[in-house]
C-alpha cells in the first residue's frame, strides 16, 4: 500500500510541475481556474488533482 501512495504522490508532483509550466507559458487567469472551459488543461488538472487528493486521503479545501 505504501508503494501505491508513493506512486500517487509522484503523480501529484508531476501534475504540479505541469501546472506550473502551463501557468508560466499561458499566464494565470482566475476566471479559467474557477470555471475552466470543457476539455481544457485546467479542467483536466483540477479533476485529476481532486481524484489524487481523495486517493491519498487529503481533504479538499473549502472556502467560505
């Protein structure tokens, strides 16, 4: 099980690097982050990060 968690954490780190490269190339647009267009990198990033966070037991942040 520890190996599975390690693999998930590695995927999270890789995804974060891809996110930073995307932001560096395209700039950060708050509107795109909050409501990403269908099929966009941002939509895929958020979906996968949510899945990975749940898989490793991290609770998502809730803003009030």
